[in-house]
C-alpha cells in the first residue's frame, strides 16, 4: 500500500505543528521520519493513523482518500512511543485483542485466534511470555509485544513512533537489526519515527528530515548525509563544523580574510560554511587555508578528536586519524576536503 | 484525614519503641520525643472523637441486652426505615454510577468547551449545605413550588415520598463516583483507548474491554463512598421527607426521632447499624485504595 500526504496542515491553537507536509511513501518501503523534538513527527503519524485530523490537506492510501475513514477502518498498525499495552490483559490477550474485536461475520474462531497469536509471538520471539502482564516485562519485550499486537490485524501500513526511544543503546541496536529483518520478511509499508539519526540511516530505505512542521529533505541515507539540502539538515545529520563566513566578489571570507576555497551552492552575503569533522584535513602549520593551535585532544575508536582554536577566532572540533600525532599546543593548518556553504548566518 | 496520614507515615519500627537506630537512618526523622508526643496526641484525639462515640453507640444499643436490641430492630417502624434507606441507596448509587462514569469519561477522554464549568458543577453538592439542597427540591416540587401545581394536577407525589427522598440523595451524592474516577482516568490518559481503536475496536468495545477494566477499582471505590453517604444522609433528606412515621423516615431520621422520644435502645440499635456500615465501608475503602494504586500507571 502506498501512502501520500498532500499539503497537510495541523495547528494546535495558534501553534502550527505541521505546516504543509507533502510526502509519498512507496509500497513496501521502510521510511524513517527524523527530526528534533517538537518537529511534528508524532503529529504526522497520528494523522496518517486517523487518531488526529488535519486542518487542511489530504491523506491518500493507494490513491484513495483516507480521511473519509476513521482510525478503526484504516487498518493501520500503530506502535506507540510508550507501548500503550493493555495493562489488565496478559501478553496473549494483548496480541489477540485486534482479532477478538473484529465484527462477528469475519471474526476468527478461538482456535484460529490462538494459532495466530502463537505465530506472532514466535515472530517476535517471545512466545514464552504469553501469560505475563505488561508490568512484568522489560522495555524491549514490551516494545516487541506492542509490535506483535499491531501486526495481528494484518495492517496495510505499519507506523512506529520512536519504537526504541526508551531503550538502552545495546538493546536498541539489536532491535534495530531485528526490525529491518522483520520488515524484510513481512514487507508492509512502514514509517518509523526516531530522533536517533544513526538509527534512521542504518535501518531505513529512505529518510525524511523534518523541522518545525516542515519536511526539509527526503532521500536515501547517503543522500541526506552526503548532500544535505539545507543548512538545518547539514547541522542535524552527522556532526558538522559550522563557521560563519561572508561570500563577496566570488570569494569566501572568514573574519574578513579570504579562504582558498571555491564558492559553492550559490550563496552570497552572510553565510555558513559546513564541514564534516572528518572532512577537515589537518596538516603542518604552513599548509591549508585555516590555521590554529591544538587546545585539546581525545582519542576513542578509530579517530582522535582535536579541539582547535583558530587564529580567526572560533574554536572547532575535528576528527583526525589516530596515526597523526597531535599534541596540545601544536600549530596546524586545515583545509576542508568536502564542504557546503548555505546562505544565512 | 491529616491524622490518618500522620499515622500511616510513622515508621513501622514503632514496636521497638521508635528505635533510635531508625531515627539515624531516616534523615527526615524528628527527635524521638517529638515523634512520641505527636503520635500520642493523634491517638488520643482519635480515641476521643472516633473510637469513643462508636463504643458509646454499641454500649447504649446493647444496654438492655441482646433481646431488647433485636426486638428494637424488628419493630415495623425500624423495618420500614431500613427498607426505605436500602431502596434510596440503591437508586442513588445506580443513578450516580451511570452519571459519574459518563461525566468522568467525557471530562478525561475528550476536549470540549465548558469542561471546566462541568468539573465545577460536579463539586457543587460538596460546597452547598445539604439542607439547602433539600430546600431546592421543596421549592421545585412543593405545593407552592415551581412544578407543584402541575404535579398535583397529574396526581404525582414527589415531595414527602420516595421520589423526593431519592432525588435529594442523588443530588447530595453525585460527586462521589465522578470524583473517584477523574484523577485515575486522567492519570491513565487515552493511549490504551487509541490503541484499541486503531486495532479496530468500536467505541463500546473500547469502553467495556479497555477503559472499564482499567478503572474497576476506582468505580467500586466511588460506589462505596456514594453508598455510605446515601445511607447516612440526614440534612437534605430531612427537609424533603415529611417524617411520615413508618413511611418516609430513613434510618438517620428515625434515629433522631427515637432519640427525641427517649427510646434510647431503639435509637442506638439503628445507629449501631449505621455505625457498622461505616466500619465495613472503612475496611473496604482501605482494600480498594490498595488496588487503585495498582491501576495507576507507572513510569517506565
Ligand atoms: N494535543 C496537542 N495540543 C497542543 N499542542 C500539541 C498537541 N500535540 C502536539 N502538540 C505540539 O505540536 C508540536 C509537535 O508535536 P509532536 O508530538 O508531533 O512532536 P514530535 O516531533 O513527535 O516530538 P518528539 O520527538 O518530542 O516526540 C509540539 O510543539 C507539541 O507541543
Ligand atoms: Mg513524538
């Protein structure tokens, strides 16, 4: 099933939570919705699920208007940020709920329901928890039960609101891979919300970056990482060095001094230079186009992170290979390998 | 209320004469002497104002022996009062159960204009003297009242009869169920309901399978308090009852009448029934409160 949002607007009082959202999700796609807190991710999911109604715009499922139908008729599986498991039902009954409330003429027999629940619990690898109550489960287990419950109704669309939000880093990693495998096997059109960019880039086919109720960029993980469309996306995805520059007369100036780099992206006037930390090459003091002194060095993983006070005034953090020896006080020259310049300070 | 809480908060190590070791462990603990003084004060207060009157009721009721006690209760007038009280309580609790559920559901699960006003309105009976509540019904249904002539034309008896007593009692007790449910339902939020609906449940299925099981202890709690008040209500009922002997006297009204006639055993025998109701209510309330705690959502 495809999902399409056209010009969706939603206000709460005077506040615009969604400000004209256009989005197309292909059949069977796994899409990540990424953005800072309050950017409208949950609101968009709730509108797609029919738990909230837009003030303007359209939602189409397979080209048909979905706003005609209430949440009940949309067959959307929703996994809530805080699980929302039924606290007075055990795991089995939680998963069986969607099957038990079906209209009598299409309702499965008790034996069929049992078989289906068993199948789903096997799928999420928690069949041994069937008799437990939600309060007796760990966060990761609850999350998977919530997913099994949503899948029970054979949804045409699966929406996951920060499915791993409340879990610790290690469990997140496991579940993330598990979700990708699961999606591969059931292949239902899915949108999942996260504000963990690594999660989005690793799991999703495409990533949607939102800010302040608007979509900033839609693209593959490598698109949004390597070619950010806006300053916001560059700053939000991956770690960036940001320097305030002035573009005049076909040259980039930092604090009045021209830099030896080409103007890029058609910016003019007060702009911002964005460079990924590992794209800032480090060399001897007389090389490069930016100069400064090392003030702090930390080593972890494959890189070392150096804090450098530029002679131009700012302090930046760069990632250098570990075999490049750096000591506090060293004078160095820097040159960006890849960079982007966006208009605006 | 505050006394109850003071007692609950005392460390359970009090058996070991408020061991100083406990005081050292608990940074909030006052010096032992202060705590002993406060606890003694609380117990003395409770004894004089709660325990003593209860004891007196039973002593007076059984003052002439068990036979006198039982025959006082077997008196037709007493029987009539007991039946009337049970009937009125059943009607009021039933009505207020439906009303309270509806009000709490509307207030906690939906946003609508006038919501704050509705909440204020629910509390009205708590802030109005019961006598005034009774008078309102007299003004409405009395012979000189607003609806009086119309009722008389149609031969409908509300005042000085069961309907009037039931109406006054319903009015006085209507906050209990709603008040017990609103905080609980507010705390629980609407997430489970939303999950149920997105799984295909209808409104009724959601209510009976998700909402109601989540609040059942709260409902029982509200019903319990509502019932205790309905059976014990004096002021409002006194105004609308008309005190027709053997017909419109509830138990509290009969206690007063018998007492004024110096029928001590009969009066206290009925009072003892009300006292027992109070004790049972208290015990049930404690049990229910524990269960409601379990229904409150936990942070996780
Ligand atoms: N029912 C509501 N009433 C008023 N404001 C709301 C309501 N729901 C959401 N908002 C506001 O809309 C904005 C977007 O909220 P939303 O929950 O969609 O953000 P989000 O991107 O999911 O954020 P988070 O990552 O923190 O979950 C927020 O500023 C929020 O305060
Ligand atoms: Mg959210």
